[in-house]
């Protein structure tokens, strides 16, 4: 069920419903029909108009359907009223996405992130279904006098949410520690719309076996691997969770530690499905989500994937003219990967700068850090006689090449060495 509001177009709503159907298929549901209503104002009690509710009820009865999917998020009141009127289960877009995430979560971290997002979403939609959580915190006197079951459940969910947030904070600290040891590499993150082929591209470039499937949200966990480019340069390549229209805000918050890989990377590879007709809209969704995450003005290389599946040469030529700096590949067939690595190496080199520093040779930590974070081009020692007691002081001049990010850290250490 979709709604065309004054700011929407029929085409954009139909595209969104096509995507909702893919989400339904990923979740294991079979779509029997769809319905759209044009509304100037959303109904507070049922979201859609009363007449449309009756039409929808007839359609549910005709197909013997046991589930209705709404393309927008519904309030608890709207959900309750519609389920009562339609006499079947109702799930809105956020609920469906969360269900898919729950079924695709494989690692302990992903399961924790998904559970937090689910509980945050469901806290305001309680229907006495979370009393099993009371087993996690029992004891005589736990339930206060006069407290309703819904209040008890809400408090139990709140306690569980706090526990999960603390757990994710610890995970975030661990990942921050891991990332501190990665300064020796240039870091590249794959971002893009879900099912654009990020994991397949990761496997092709890094020789990994990251799970990839032709379905939405096949990969939830961030995977990082060292890969060597054609010029011999080694980079850290990270795969991240895909984005989608109307991605639940709670889900973004829960996956913050996973998406930090993209936030702290030097370069983004924005992977785009070249077979999609709504390419511009998908690109905008990704860019808007990145802005919401605070990722702005980061060097980005656009990568159009699946070109082997687009027979329309005219359309491909248009994309190449519209996105002149983009690279066109087929990750599955290995087409264009050499050009991609060359473009990536060029972007990395563009961000690297030459620097020469002279300082006391006794600053061993600074010397070690320069070697860790850069490519040393030249290194010379010299000795200067002190005027007071005739003793000599060794100084070192190092010429090196490093990224702008690493240079900032080295210059802070250098400034301290001069004091």
C-alpha cells in the first residue's frame, strides 16, 4: 500500500513500491497485489481514507492475504486501527527492513545492533508481546503495585536498550583501538545503495569471500581487508552496510560503529547499480545518508557496477557522459577492475604531499612515526657543535611522502619536538 502526497509523483511512489516488493521477497513474502491512494492530507487514525480502507479490506479478502505492507511508517494508533479494520497483520516499511536485518544478522555485533534498533522501534508499539523479557530480570517485588503489564514491558525494554547501548559502546571503543593501528595504510570504504554489488566488488578487488547475494541487505557486517593495487600500493578496503530509501533512523544509530569505517576512511568508492532506471535517486539517497552521518567533502570515486547486465549501449554512453570521472565495471566478471585500481591509485597519490623536516635525532618516537605513516624518500644526519661546552648535537633531516591526514598528526608531534 502506497500513498501519493502532494510533494510526490506517481512514478516515484511506484518506484518505491517496486523496492518494497523486493524487500518483501527478501523477507520471504509473496506479493499478490498493490494499491495506491493520492492524498492531500494523511488521516491521523488510519493513514489512508476510510473508503480506501474498505477497498483494501476487500482486496485482502479476495486474495486471502494474511499480511499488508505499508510503504510508509505508521503510528501505533494507525497500526492498531488498520489491523482491526483489515483483520490481518500489518507491517510498515521500517518494520519490514528491521525484520530483514534480524534474519540476515550473522555475527554477535550485527545481532546486537539489530536488536537495539528493533527494541527502539517497538517500544512505542507495545502490544503485550515482550513479557518474555522479564526472565532477564526477575525477583520478588520487581513489579510495582498498580503497574500495568504494558508499563512493565516498556520498562523492561528500556532496561534492555540501556544494556545493548553499553555493549555497543564497548564494541565501538574496541574498533577505535583497532583503527588506530591502521594509519600505515590508506583507507578506502565501499558505500552505496543496497544490492549495488559492494560485496562482490570487495571480493573481486581483495580476493576475499565476503557473503554476497542478489538480494537487499545481504551484508550487514563491516569487513576490512588489505588489498594491493596495480602500482604495488597496499590499501585497507572496507565493505559497509547498504543504504535504502526511508532507512529507519534507529537503524543508522545502531550501526554507527559499523559506519565509522566510512567516516574515518580517506576515500569512498560509491558503488552504483548501472542497471537501475532510478540511478539519480539512488545516488541522492546515498549522499543524503552520508550527510546525515556527518560524512561530508570526502574524496569520492563513483563506480558504476553490473555493466555486463546493461545491453542498452545508448544508456551506458549517456551515463559515461553524465559522470565523466566515474569508472564502469562488472565486479562479477572482472571487467574494468584494472581501470578502477588505476583511478583509485591516482586519487590516493593526489592526496599525498611531499614534506621535509629537520629536528633533533633524539626524537626517536617522531622518527619511528614518520616511517610508520609515510614513504621516506631521503634521510640525512648532521652534527652541530654546542656553544656552551663544545658538545655536538645530532640532527636529522627526513624527506617523506604521506597523506594529508597523516601529515597533520606528524606536524603535531614535530611542533612538540621543537618546544
